[in-house]
C-alpha cells in the first residue's frame, strides 16, 4: 500500500509543558512527528502555547494544522454540543484565523485542519456539523476518519480530503473507534503499536478488538500525546515504518 505516510499528533494541549526552560512532552513528540495538530484555544491551549508550538514546529520542518473544537474547555472538547450551524461555522473560522496569524509570525503556516474530540466524532455522521466545519476551513485540506461525512463533503466540493488512522486507538469491526469509556479503547504496547501501523501502511488493514481485520486506507497516522508513553510509541512507530521502507513525511509536503 503506502510508500509514504504522515505521522501526526495533537499538541499544545498542556500548559505546564511550555513553562520557560522546560522541554515538555510536546517537544519530544515534535522531534518525531511530521504534522502537529495545534489546539486553538477552544478545548485547550492559548495564544502563548500556540506560538511556542508553531515556533518549534517551524524549526523542525513539521507541518502545522488547526485542531478545531467545540467551545468546551471544561470537558476538553470531548462532549457533543448541539451548536447551531452558523455558530459552529463562525467558531471554526475564528480558530483557524487565530492560529494562522500566530503561525505566520512564527515562520510557518496552517496547512490543514483536523477536528478534535467530540467534533471529530460528530462529523463522521452529523451532516450539518460536517458542512459547518467545511464552510469554516476555507480551502484548507481536512483530516478525518475514512468514510466520514466531513471527508465526503470535502471531496465533493473540491477540497482535499485526507483519511486518518490511529496508532494507539482500538477499532471496531465497522472501522469506527472504540469509545474511550470501553475496554480496548487504547493500545499502549510500543511493539504492538509499531507493528499495527506498519501493517496498516503496507496492507491497508488494522486488527479490530473482535479479532477481525478492518480495511483502513489512510494518508496520515495519529499518535495521541495523552496516551501513556506517547513519545516512546511515536519513536517506535517511526522507526518501524522507516525500517520497512515506508517514507514518513507530511501529507502537505512536496510530492504529496
């Protein structure tokens, strides 16, 4: 299957990691990943953190994406909110615009958009919210779950739709993710995670929690920064991919 794949991570979500003089987990992950999904303040982060992540990403040649969310810092963006379509569209536009201005000052640019948490899950099937997200991102590529409504709308309207897989999340037999509240939601063994990503990149399949193989063809693979041992997992995944001849590079970069 893939001879090239992107490795992305959700970053800028922890305040303490960006205290002066402290190299936090985000810095370790930025040394490994090729795309950074930067929290835009609605579920986590602030302008100081956005600037720090963009600056570090620019120095490493890591692509920057806007990690947009429902306005829900209290629940870290992991609660569905029945936001009116025009309001959600405006919120997405605002998040992208804020990060875009900061990225420009720090020597980089917003290259794509990825919804976060409950919004990510909602736009798999919620047509109205999926349309609002697409109307709010302008011409930017959108990263999402294969077969999701948001990617279908993107493709139908001439925008780039980028399918994403997850290194550290369990899959159901229908290709959706196991909810975090259920057993099997997280995969944390470094060797297992690396092997499943290599298999996904080369053969387009991933093992589901019921033991079946699920067809998942993706241009990008996500390692969550809040998964236990995230930096070790990311390093293991990248090393295994490169060892097996899969190029690891941003999906927004040259040749993509």
